C-alpha cells in the first residue's frame, strides 16, 4: 500500500473527496500487519475522531480496494479483513484468537492449478491459508 500522503494524492486525482476522516483511515492502515476488519479500523480511528461513521470507513476501504491499494480477504474469521500488503504472500490463521499473519511460501509444486485447469477453470491467483493455533494460544493451552 502507498503512504498516507500518496493515497491522499491518489484520491484527489480520482476526484474523490479527501477528508480528515479518510486521512486518518489511511494512517490506521499504514504499516498495519494485523489484517484489520472495517470495525477494527473504525474503533481505532474513533478514538481520535468520535464522529466518524462506520459507513465512511467501509466506503474508504472499498475505494482503496477498487484502486488496488488493499486486498479484501476472507480467511473464515467472520468478517472481511483488509490486507495492505500487496506482495505475493499467504496467511497463517489462528483458530483460537483469529490472528492472521503474512507468510511467504515457496510453492514447489508448479502444478497447483492442475485440478482447476482440468475443469476448464483459468486460475489467476493462488492463496494458501494455514489454519491452526498461534504460538501464544498454543502456549496458553499447555498445562
């Protein structure tokens, strides 16, 4: 994802209004590795801007996604998460606390798309989600 300043210019260039609320959302996403939900961004921004609406957060996130600046992801944790990391990567998902962590994986099998191709499906992207428990949750469950 671009810097908050670059996103401000991008929005202006697209003819979109740049409000203090949107700029605060850009800041909340900048460097955020937590894969936040819209609700998490809303709660973080609301601390400094109590009048922000959840609708503004959703609209801004949807605008960013349509511009290719963030990726909406559904990793089965209940709500759509937003990933500002645009590099090719995969995810670790903790089934206990819901944490989502980026992970790079060397895919050895170059034929991962073979089952889809056999059905005439054209694969544009492959996503791998590893499910289990994070180190913190695993340690907490040990006696």
